[in-house]
């Protein structure tokens, strides 16, 4: 085998041989067999597409139905756990106040509240009712303001008018609060430049 050197001229690539004859540049009409084969393939592809589209549509409907059923089962489970406490509350609603002392009624209502909270906490419900924390508009609804007695208490929760509730990370209801504002001369918001 001979090695190429720098003085050797590279061989020019030969163009592919063209078929000889009058049909060399003209369009060739496919045969009837090829047309029939391509039409069959097209029909198969359309059929596959329609089947896939129908299967996807059925999948979407099934997913929505399963999500709805799961949500309904979860709600039914929570309600089932709460009806015991509701039954206890109904018993206290029908107690004759003339024959029952206030302490017994108070203790019974307290017991029902504890029972309900046990169920709600098991479902992931927590209260938003902390006083003295910074005001957060994502979990608090400011009803009014009150003057703070110290600059460190500026824009903090001074009182809870109605507790808020969370379920996991989702806020069910914001806490309705009174927000403390420092109005003294050395805190922010004084407006007198001192």
C-alpha cells in the first residue's frame, strides 16, 4: 500500500452515476401498488391517532373522577370523626337548664371542644391565634390599631378578635386582630423627625 505524500494530488470524488435515458430529470409517478400501500399506512396512522386521542380523553375523565372520589372520601372521613362531637353538643342543647347547674354544662361544652380539636388536629388543622407576633398580612386581617407602649411592639399583634385556622400550609381563615403601632417620638411612624 502506497502512502500519500504532500506532492500527491488528491483524487477528485466522482459524481454518482446518473441513470441514462429521457426520465433522468422528470418526476416518476408511483405505481398503483405503492399508492395503495401508502394509503393503507395513512389509514393505519389515522386509526392509531384516533385510538390514542380517545384513550387520552378517557384517561382525563378517569383522573377527574378518581380525584373527586378521593376528595369525597376524605371529606366523609373527617365528617365521620366530627359527628360524635356534634352528637355530644346536641345532648347539651337539649339539657334542661333548670335541672342542670352551670358548671356541668360548662364542663360538658369544654369536653366537646377538646374532642373536636383532637379530630381537627389529627386532620392537620391548627389555630392562628398568637399575640405578640409580628403582623403578617398573609395570616392576619387587621381590624383596627391600638397604640403600643414600646417601640419593639410596633406592628405586632396586640389582641385576637377571632382566631384564624390553617390546614397544613393552606390558610382556611385569617385571624382578625388588633395591630399595635408605636406612636412615641423615637420610633418609626412618628412623623415629627425626632
